[in-house]
């Protein structure tokens, strides 16, 4: 298995509930290492740029508005098969459909306020990481 890096976002609903540490415990307990981390408050333009791939979808405006509604934590996770492992740890997008023991099942509130985002492919991980971090800010 290859060591990978993936972007993780702890969304505004989770930071508002002060559960950032609980979420990071899921990642660290699964063997992922946090190699970059920053608390941000996205502007509308930043949210639209990050989620541009969804621009034509009905939920785009609501998603961007939500992601600007409060602080989020952007971070880079590193580890063996980090992308797949992160997605497994997060669980299904809808917390009602997520497996027991996943972040979204334990802490998500609904489809939008599901506490976390994670990259879905190596290509998107590279794009998403570079959206928030320079190479000198990601340290292993």
C-alpha cells in the first residue's frame, strides 16, 4: 500500500459544536497523521472556487452559503491508503445511512451538516490540498 495525502475539512457545524478534537481522534486512532492544519473562515468566493465542480448542481448555492457560515478546519491527513481510509472513517454522506463507528454516524446532523469533507481521489486530493496549503506548509 502507498502512503498518500488527502484533504480533510471539519465543517462549520462541527466547529460550532466544538468537536474538532473528537473528529481528529477518529483519524488518529485509524493511523492517519495530521501533517497540516489551519482554522479558516471561507469567503463566498473561496467556497465557490473550492466547490466549482458542483456549480451546475441544485445544492451548489446552499453548500457555499453553509461553508461560509462559520469557521472550518482544513487539514491534510497522511497515511497508508489515506484517501480510502479517510472516506471509510467519515462514513456515508447522509449520517442516517452511515455505518456505526463512523464520524458522520456519530457526529453528523444531516446530509449537509455532516461534520466532515474528504477528497475522493488522488487527483482531487492534490487539487484540494493545493487550494489551501503551499508545499512548505505540509510537513510529515
